[in-house]
C-alpha cells in the first residue's frame, strides 16, 4: 500500500491524467457519500466533489505519499466544506442538515442481495441514518469515517485535525448516542 501511495504522489506531481481518472473512479462513491453526509444536500455535495478533485489536481505536488491517499483526499473535502461555511455564515455542520430537514442521499449498494435482504438492509439503514441525524456532527463524522469509510483512528485524527483521544471519545460517545436507533434496527 505504501508503494501505491508513493506512485500516486509521483503521478500527481506529473499531473498524470490517467492517474487522476483512476483515482476518481476508485474514490468517487466514497467521497460523494462523505460529502453528502457533511452537507446533507446533493447539489452542495456534488459541487464540493468537483472542487475537491480540482484541488487534488492543483495541489497534487503537496501529497507526499506517507499517508493513505484517501486520508489526504477526505481532508481536502472536509476543509472545503468548513471554509465554505465560514465564508457564508458562522454555522456548524449540524446546521447544514437542518436546512430542508432532508436525510442524506444514500448511494446504492454494489452487491446483488436478495429482495428480502435488500429490504431488511434498507430498513436498518434508514433507522440508523435517522439516528445519525440526531447526534452531534462531530460524532456523526467520526462514525462515518470509521465504520463506513473504514479509516483507522489515526487517519480520522488526521482528517479532522483532532487529537487521537478526542477521536476515540467521539466514536464512543457517538455509538452511545446512536445505540437507541441501532437497537431499533435489529430484527
């Protein structure tokens, strides 16, 4: 994996268009899903998605390959959302989700489960997603990065700029706050 990150760093310094196509293909769903959860609005998420890839192209020489590319990518996306919030209004990430009262858009799964499994999974996801809307943005973001994106605690700390202990605390508190919805999602 370190070799792949080194190759990505070299390719970004060369502004290799094939590499950029590969990275977009590999990370597009994860990145868009993350931005949807941060913003709560499809249009905003798509705008930030495009801006994130523009930044990757413009600032690719800054990626050194010592960390996972996804960590660097998610950090860029998160900072774009935060910068936009600061520019437009002094608000929190929570306020984005209250705009229309709409739940984030769920991307379809790539597998082919049975109709019953798909229905059960959708119902569980809806209950957990509803619960996610009721917990703090910091907890929601940490849970999303950990369990949906599969990032390590250290990677989450890098993305969010929070100390490792804070990340651990946010995940624990987020899971505790989410527990009533998770219990309700079990059959």
